[in-house]
């Protein structure tokens, strides 16, 4: 998700940001949150997609995430957000398996 200043055209997105961050970070996961949200059915689910990508790095069980998402979102958008969460989580887990030594 591009910063607002980049989206509005007042600043350019930094060059080589992915390579720079990869050198500096212990673990780096690139997530196309908007693409995942689009696939899930609603671009507004991008934030929940980011939670899905983050979730494997935290101690909460997947079911706890599902309960929290369901408890804080209107019923009409729960399904699409849970789908975005699941897609992002699965992509992150697959990426972590692919990067293991």
C-alpha cells in the first residue's frame, strides 16, 4: 500500500526499497494487500489482509483472530474480511516455508 504522498503524486516511491529492507530486516514479507482484498471481494479488506500476513508472527491462534475480526466488524463484511485474512495468512506461511534453509 503506497503512502498517501506517493498516491497523490507529491513524492516518488523510493527506489530499491524491497532490496534495502531485505538487507536490514530479519524477516521480510511482501504482501499485495489490495490484490488479496480484491480477490476476497472488497478492497476495504486490505487492512485485514495485512493482519492475516502478520498473524503467523504472533502467538495468537488463528481461531482467536477469526473471533476478533468477527466481533469487531459488521456481519455483512465478516465473510470477505475473513477470506482476506485467510488468503494473506496462507500466502505468508507458504512464503515462510519457501524461504527456510
